[in-house]
C-alpha cells in the first residue's frame, strides 16, 4: 500500500524532529503551502517552526523581542490548526496543539518565569508516514541549523 504524503511535508518532519532546523522547516513547508493554494494546515505547521526559530535565535531589546514574535506565531499557528485538531496528515495534531498551547502559556509568562528554549516533537501516528519519514532519514542529509542561539552580526562586532 502506497501512502500519498507530499515529499516536502515528509522533509519538514525530518527537519523538525531529527535536525531541529526550523529555518529549513519553514523553507520546505512554505513551498508546499504555496503549491496547495495556501492551505491553512500547512501554514499552521510552518508557523510553529517559525515561532521556535524566533524564540531559539532571537533576543529581547528595543528593536526586537523574541518572546513577542514567538507568541504571535504560536497563537497564529494554533488558530490555523484548530479545525484540524484530530489526527490530520498522519500526525497527532491534538498532542501538537496541546504542546503549542503550553508553549504559548509559558512564553506569555516569560518575564516572571524565564525558561530555556526547548524543542517540540511532532508525533507521527500513521505507519505509512512513519515509513516514508524513516526512508527520508536515509536520503536527506542531516542539516545542522544555521543558528541555534542569538548572535549579533559581523558589523556589530566592528563597533
């Protein structure tokens, strides 16, 4: 039996769960989202990656607030995924949404109770999708995230 999961979606799951490369997650899923006429479920999933990227790589200062950016993306993703809250696309969407909701709550109280960044996992529930992801692990080279923390650019180091 052949599953019909989009290769870009499978790549997203590899980059999300194995590599933790949220920038690459955004890149591959944005391509699929555009191919699928901006289907909200794909936008919601890519926004989770964007939120995690912002929180992991950002800073808090007068020009940028990683917390505000992450909260905005997480809330938007939650609202986009709400209609798909049961097992959709071969993943446990209900668990993912609960994880996102908890992240939102923690981020909203970050000033009072700071916490270190932590990754989320997308639980795969469809055995055929799991098989495709396992096969993709063999063909998609591990991709180390470009950034895994806040770092100022080279121009700021010249000052």
